[in-house]
């Protein structure tokens, strides 16, 4: 049932042995969307390159569809689809030319696998004769996805496909991945956006080359065992400072337009905190319990 | 039964192999088509690629030429007799000189030079005709502005040639000939035409620039934009990528060679004595050498700038210095002469010169051809050995 098996992969670069990946292990099942979530520089791209047979790991092993990434790299290259992070297509080729080219080098035609890319391609078809370089960011990503899909891969590797894409296009993009999943394609996708984590079946949180946790997004959220409050006042920046000042037993950080406060149950009296803030001349105070997001979990794991 | 089965599976394998080859071919052609689109859509580069040889030929041919046309010559004719007038009109008739109408005395020669423009003065002594016919020996004096020694030397040679020509014209066979000047015969290039030297040089330079630099850049560009990653993670054979990248530049180079040849024959009036087919065959060999070099550079580098720098510093500069087209190899220290042997353009330069101007055939060029083949094979093998199936 496993599509991708990663077993104790480590990778370091250069003479200084800068660590990119540290003993990374996880498995991805057939037909699931597996997200690698982590900030820039966490080692996501190195991991993708190792799995797509482009880099050799210094330690550990990995298989894709049962094939070893080192010994059977040629077979793997025949059946996977890969969209690198900085992949920018051929800017001087038109939409159609790009797609036709990638179809041909993967021994297929647009017609043959049209059903796979149909949903995405209908949006691109009006721009068939436009050069890829003149497309918007979202359109470019869609075209790149089409190019990676055109040969009906069994496993699809998408390295930060939504970086630099507007929110609407991002949403559409994830809807497409859902449709591809229905076709039975295993998808390994990386993203620095925590809010996209919930769209995956399972996720792995990665930081500094190490996997912090691997589970379903819900399970990870439920594993959050602290109290979480969100707070807001007329001056949120000052609020954050004052809350931090209040006690060493809590941890507060900016979260969008709110401040998130986490603490162990019973260590903080929230009413007392509110009184303290009013004394410090905050008004329009909102202070209420909230559900932990993946980002909160991530922040907590980083502190631990 | 089992034999039949084996036959059947064998047949299937053969068919599979054939369809594999067919697929390879299809991918290869699609790739070449894409490369042509890249080249054609990049108008600015295309203009440079086609314009460069034309510009270079015209610049070297006219502006930078050290050939002399219509130089002003002042003649101090103290004889003013039949022979002197004949000689003067002969000089005036040549396209190299324009005899000035100015009449000056011997003492005015130096001031005339100092005014500039004037490069040469010829003094014909009194009784020029008389001396010539009576004693058979006469003298003329040539005074040239040697601040530009090359030009001065050329002008003196030209005048001497014309005088000698005149001499043999008036000599009557059977009678003791008039005084004979020391013979100066210049093989293949009697008029010291500079175009003879630079056309093969420009050809080597242009091909080097187009093939080495452009090929290296175009492959490295795929690395930079991340498309190389996708190409590697595809069934496409990586070396096919390299070869497909080189094909458009091979075609482009043929066009450039043709342009240069047409220009040099029509505009520069250069002779073409050898076999056109042989020249194209040798040019193709040199183009392949350059393409291999370009591929080699692209394998070693990861950014377009580095690829360009290496192509320019590592290839173009040595081509200029060591091909023998700007600086004669014979005058170089032995070490540098030895180094020049590994510069492909040095051999190609000799090949083009020998075919175009001397009209030699392959028999006398096998050494140079062999040198090119060896260099090509060397870089080809290194490229294959160092080619990476992965990113690092």
C-alpha cells in the first residue's frame, strides 16, 4: 500500500557539512495527498530532489513505488511527475508548445491524457498561443501542473507549487489536487503555508532538516495539549508586549490580527490577565478560547 | 510449443526495441524543434548571430584594412622626358596611387611631409631617359613617411613593383636589359591583400563564438530556469538533450560560413581556389569541435554568466592570440607555439587558408584535420565521463 517509503535519509552539503536533512523517515500511502510543511530552508527541496532521483542521500534509503531511488532511478523517472519549485517552463514557448513538448518527451500526446488535465487545461486553452512568460503566476503554475501531469504519472511530486500565487489561484490549485487524487495519483506536495496543511490527507512538519511530526492534520491539531486564547485590543502591538510582561508561564505571539496566548491549564487565570490589561489602559479587549491551528502546533513543537 | 513461445517473445522484444528507437527519434526531433523555436524567437540574439559575421567581414575588409588605395604621391620630376612621363602615368594608372599635381622642388619635400597626408615622394633625376638608354642604369629615389613603417614599406614595395614592371616593358629582348631591381616576390598575395589573412580568422572567430558560447549558454539556461530538473526526471536520454541543443547552432554556423564566403568573394574580391565541398566538410568538423567544447563548458558550470566568461576568456581570447591570424605564430616563444597546438582555431585557420587561397586538397591537410579530430574526441570523451545523470 505504500507508494513512497523514506527510511532514515540524511543529507549534508559542502565541506562544512551543512545539514539539509537529518534522519528523515516517513511513508506515503497510495492515492493520498501527503504534505511536507515547513518554512523556507527546512530541507523540503533537498528531500524532493532525493526522491525524484536528482540527488543522492548521504545516509538512509528511499523507495518510490517499490523502486530504489539510487539503483532503479531510470524506472522511477519513467513513472513520476515532478514540478520543481523554481520551475518556470519555457518562457519563450507558447502554452500549447510547452504542453506538446512535455507530452512528446514523455512519449505521449495531449489527446491521450486529455481527461487528466481537462479541468485545468480548459482555463488555459483560451491562452493557447500566448507565451508562457506572459502568463500570470497562477496560470503559470497551472500550466506547469499540466506539464507534470501529461504523462499520467503514478506519483506526483510538487515542490512548493503555490509559492508566489494569489489566494484565489491557490484555492483552485488545491481543488485540482483533490480531483487528481480521485484518479488514484499519489501526491507529495510541499508548502511553507501552514493554512494549506488541512487540505492534505496527512502531513509531515519539517524544520531544520528534521521531521517534527507526521500525522493527519486533525490528529496533529488534537495533539495540542495547551490552553489557547486569542486576544485583541485597540493596540494589538502593545497588547502583545503587555501580555508577555504579565507572566513567564505563558507564551504569546502575533497571529494574523490577533495575539495567540498558550499556557498549561491552570497556570494562568485569564480573568486576572484581562483585569491587568484593563489596568494598562487597553480597551476594546477581546480575550477568548480558540482552537489550535497547524501553525500553533508547529510553534509549540519548535519551542519544545 | 516452447520454441514458438520463445520466437514470439523474441519478436515482441525486437518490436519493443524498434518502437523504443522510434520514440527516441520522436523525442529527439521534438527537442530540436523546440531549440529552433528558442533561437528564432530570441530576435536580438539572432540578429547578433547573423549580423556579426557580416559586420566583421565589412569592418576588417574596409575599415581596418592595411591595404593601400589611392595614396597621394608627389613626384619631383627633374627629367621631364619621355621615360619619366611614361613612368609617372603608369604610377597614376595604378589604383594604389594618385599622382599629385603639386610641383615642388627637392628642398620642399620635408615641409610637404610635415603637413601630413603625404606618405611618399618619388624623385626622378635629370637625364633619366638618357641614362637609361645610354648606360642602361638609372636611379630613382623614393622617400616615404616611415612613422608608419608598415604603410611606408607597402608603398615603397608598390612603387618598386610598378617601376620594375615599366623596366621590363621597355626592355628589348636580346639587348642587355636595363638595370634590374632585386626581385621581391610575394607568394599567393602579390598585392599584400590583408583580406587573405583575416577572412579565415573571422570564420574561426565567428564559429567559435556561435558554437561554444551559445551552446554553453543555452544548456546552462535550462539548469538556471529549473527545466533541466524536469528533463532529467523524464524518460529522455540526457545526452540526447545535449545533442539536440547543438543541432540548431550547427545549422546557424553553416549559414554563417556561407555568408562569409559569399561576402569575401563578392565584396572583397577574394579568390576561391579550392574545393567548396572540402571547405564545408572541414568547417563542419570545426563546428563539431566547438559544439563539443560548448557542451563541455555547460557541464562544468551552473550559471549563464560563468559559462559566458569561460567561453570568452577560455576560448575566444586564445583563439585571437594563438590562431596565427592576428599575431604570427612563428614569432612567438616556443612555449606559446606549443600551447597554440591545443587551440582548435589554429588548425582551422590553416585549413581555410590552404583550401581557399592556395587551393590545396585534403592530402595536404590531413595533419590539421587529424589535430581537430583528436581535440574533438578528447572533449567528447571528457564530456561523457563527467556528464551527471543527477543534479550533483
